[in-house]
C-alpha cells in the first residue's frame, strides 16, 4: 500500500493523507485530481500534492472517533495528466504559508469551479451533418438524386450541403474527395429550411448527423505584429533601459506618467518575449480590463492572446486552463488577479500594470493574497523570468524597493506627443460654504468650467468617491440616524429605489415616514453620493447628457461597457462616477475633471488614506486633456493648505513619497514594517472581547511592543458578528516564518479553550 497527501477544498490546515489502492497506483501523480471520501458519506475532489509519502504522515490524516488516525482510500483518479504544474503547486504553498490561510482556501480561489467539482464542466458540442459513406461516389449519389425528383427541396438542401462541403459538382465526387465539415445550423441557415428537411435526408440515409465538441474560445483572429506602433525616442530609451534593468533585477518598475505610452512599451516587450518562445502574464485590475485594452492587444496578438477574468464564463475559464496545459498554450494571458493561478509552461515575463491598485489584493474570502506579490514569486520560479511593474503613481512599497536598488527603476516623464498634463486648480470650499456661495456640492468655478466645456462640445467628468444618494440619513429634530441592525454602520440612502442600504451586508429597509424616536417627519439625507450629485447637476445643467458610473449602475452584464461606449462616442457628455472612472480609460474629449470632495478621502481613518487619496486624485486628473488641448482639473477641498493637495497639483510624486516615507518610518508602517492583522469574530461581544485581550497579552510575551490592541475596528460589528483586531508590526528583516509559527501556536492553544469554541479567527498579512 502506498499513500498520497491530498489538498481538499476545505478551510482546514494541512494536507490529508489517503491510501492509494494498487489498481490506481499507476495513475496517481502529483497535480492530478482525485475523488476521495471524507466523513460518513461525503466525497470531495482533491488534488494530489505529494506522492508517494511514507507513513506516518507529517501532516494531518483523517482522525476517527477513537482518535486513531485512519487512512481511507482514494476512490477515483479524475485526470490522466496533472492539471497543475509544479510551479503552480509551489505558488499555492507560498500563498498558504505567507498569507496564513489554509491551502484548501487557495485551491478554492485558484481553480475555476468547473475543475473543482466532478462534472463541473461540460464541453460545448455542436451538431454537424455529413454525406453518408455509401453515397460518397458519383454513381450512387446521382442515382439517389434522380430518385428524389419529387422532393425538390431535399435536393436543393443536398446540393447546398455539397457546396458548403467544398464539392465542386456531383460528377467529380469520389470517396477520396475531401469534405469540409458543415454544421447543421449552417446548412439550415443557408437554405432557409427547417429541421424536417434535414431529417428527411437522414431518413434516406443520405446525410448523417453527428455531435462534435467545439471550443468556446474564439481563436480565429490571426496575430498582426505589423500593427505594433513604433516607439518614439523617449519610449525607445525607456524600453532599452527596461531591458538593461531586467538583466540585473528580477523586478523592474516603469514609472511613467499617464498617457506616456506604457502600454505601447509593454506590447513591444511582449512581442520580444514571444519571439524568444516565452510566455507572458499581463495583469490588470479587473475594472481596467475593458474593451479598450483588450481590443488593442487583440489587434496585435490575435489568437496568441488569452483573456481571463470574471466576465468570462466558468466553462471558458476551464478551457483556457486546459489550453495552458496543452501543446499550444496562449503566448500571452491578459487577466485580473486570479490569472496568476493559471498554468504556464514557459513563463518569461510578468507585467503588472497599475501596480498601485488596491484591487490586486483579495480582501474576502481567504486567501487574502496580493496578486502583485504572488506574481513576482511566480516569475521567480521560472528560470530567467522577469517582472515589470508599471504605473504613474507607484505604491510606497514598490517605489521604496526601487529606491533601495532592490528593483530596477525606469522613468518616463513625458506624455506621448507632449500633450500637457492638466492644470489643477484648487478651490477652497470652506470659505465658499461660509459665504454661502456653493450650489450644493458645486463651487461656482467648477460649474462655470463644466458649462463652458459642454458648450464647446467637450466633455467633463465629476468624481465623487461615494455611491448611493446620501451616505447618512438623519432626523433633523433629535439627531436619530438609521443604522444596520447587524452591522455597526449607518445606512446609505438610495433614492432610485427609495431604500436605506447597508453597504456591508446588503440589509435594506424603507425610509421611515417619521422618526421612531421623536415622531418628527423631518428626516433628511446628509452628504453626497454619486446618485445625489447626478440629481442636483441635472437641475443645474439641464442641457447636459449625463451618465453615472458606480457599482449600482454597472451591476448588469455589459452595463460598464455601454457606459464607456456612450461616453466615448459622445452620446453622453458629463460622466459622474466613483473611482471606477479612473481606471484604464482613455477619452479624447474630456477637458474638465471635477474632484468634488478631496477631504472625504483624506479623512479616512487608515494609515493608507493619504497614499490612496494622492493616487486617486492623480489618476482621476489624468483623465483630463489627453489629446489636443491641456485639460483642467478643479479640485475642491476644505484643506487647500495640506501638502498632499499641493503635491497633487504639482504632480510631485517624489515630494509626496518623501513626506509619506518619513511618516511611515516614524510611525512604524510599511515599507519599514510588515503588518499582520489578526481578526477575531464572535456573536457574543464579551467573548470576543476577552479573546482579544487574551490574544494581545499572549502575543506580547513573544513580541513585546510590536503588538497593538486588541482594538475595535472602524466597523466593529458586521453581519451580527462582533470583531476585534490585534495588530503586529514587524520590522523588516525579522524572521517571518518563525513569527507565523508562533502566531499559529498561540491561536491553536487558545482555540482549545471551550469558551472560544465558536470564535472565528483570520489573518490579514500586508493589509491594505
Ligand atoms: P499609458 O499606458 O502610459 O497611459 P498609452 O500606452 O495608453 O499610455 O498611450 C496613450 C495614447 O497614446 C494611446 O492612445 C496610445 O495608442 C498613444 N501612443 C502612445 N505611444 C504611441 C506611439 N509610439 N505611437 C502611436 N501612438 C502612441
Ligand atoms: Zn427624531
Ligand atoms: Zn449590515
């Protein structure tokens, strides 16, 4: 008897050991899927991680009632060849280890559902028709046609079939004549017939209908390398610098202002990798993966390019996965976060565009991994593979690594064709509010600029980083605020649906007619969400053709593409949106961008607030004036004196970075310290409280002042669970594997305490 260690799709630590029956032994290998029993009657699709293994297993087996470890047998082997390559398995292990989440959770995140469930994937089939073998010669077929004189429609369909199959005429037909495959659909369309006629031809045993597996992937477009645009001088210089930097560094940062042509440089680098028979992984934030970029790449790389993100059906994702394992995998994969899990046989280059984007980090559920880190680790598993990070506003971590010489650094400071960066005007709204000169959230300057732009036939964008109508509703008499019964947050008012909604759990309720505390009817919203902005601007600028882009308006399929299409074709000319509008869009006619409320971003209670605000404002500003003339950004704030505002205005990334770096250093934050958040959740507030206190003091025994908390997070109750957070600040160079081991040890010990039976624990490593 031999044994194998299996990954199961369960949130449990470790691997599971199973026996391998002799009959299956020859087919079990690392990376294949197997069906295994667990518990009384369940079976799971697991993945072989180690085989063969000697007993006793170093990691958990299946423990039976008498606390004896027993090993059940693998029931079935589902794959003839591995669906994971060794590098993918190593990546899973790295993620599980580094982000402290069970490898079963990594499994769940990594594979498309169709591979996780038995029978989860069905190949698409299509019906085809072909001439029966008996009639594949001139004599029999002619005789038959003569006999069919009365059935002229059938004859017509048959002749059409022959034409579609590529037969010149009946007189030339022999068994040797090659027949092109014809789908039943095609034949019916071409002859305007119904199924009946084709059935009649089948009844005569003339045509045979058969089913055939067809791929879902549209791989008909040929590559057109000649569509690659020649680089200008500055871009060529950057391209050459990147190649030089890559020789000396596993990771290189391309810091290039918006519209400098970073994408064009990537395209050249991708082509170079293809010429060297290497594969490329190109990661973008989900939302940036719109038609704009995919069409640009498709035009050059055609069927060498695979696209992998959540808009694709699961079955398509399974087919991309399988293609990656085949003898003709895609040369380039363009994808969002989860594309990092796809198998690559000869990866040579990883490109992470918009590397500063927070959405590269998965928040919930576990594994809470950062795709940028995962992709860098992945590249390092392939000999000679390099990573290129690109952005106009590097994350603090990345820029620090570049400054330290750990990453290569290449800068591109000029926009393509020297289009000017937009002029940014700061409007002090504090003063305007005091003098009652604001119209709702709009300053006179902003309204005038938008009005003029529209009058000139140009477009404008208004940016407000809150969706819904009013972030808060309040009784003007007694101050009562409706809150979510299950979460510790106030409800957001959505006027369209006339409901109050919790953005944490989705709870909704109708707006009460009167205050439940004082019976006053004066209940009003406070603050501005995108919906209210839209409402107000409609009244002020009735001539504007307004579109709104936020989570609420882009829920349905293609809604996002439609909004973009309408705006790029001029059907709409004023776009209101949340940060969604700042991603990967390239509009020609936007001359004015309004940032309505910079303060809401700056006042956010998080150490990353300034970093986020700077990036968001810079990226949103970058939408202004891309072609033709210089754009104008109106930045409304109550704190114009803040250095970060001035840094946005001057496009002073260095100044921003230097300031913030000092602060991060003084207050023990990244890039000088690694953060690990430990979250505890429990229905009962007292239990989670004492668990938090106990965890804090136990960790202090090992880590002293590196431990902060327990604290209540900003939202301390979500979906009826109370939350406590303990923070570890770990200086660079500390032995992280040992820290993780210690942390796990402490929590394992605590969880043995009966009081903490239902306590949920999770980690967020390198939180954002
Ligand atoms: P970035 O990725 O830095 O924001 P892009 O690559 O999107 O910049 O370039 C901005 C615009 O300028 C795009 O429309 C792009 O096609 C065009 N462009 C950039 N470089 C060139 C070039 N060398 N030749 C032709 N067009 C270019
Ligand atoms: Zn009241
Ligand atoms: Zn809620």
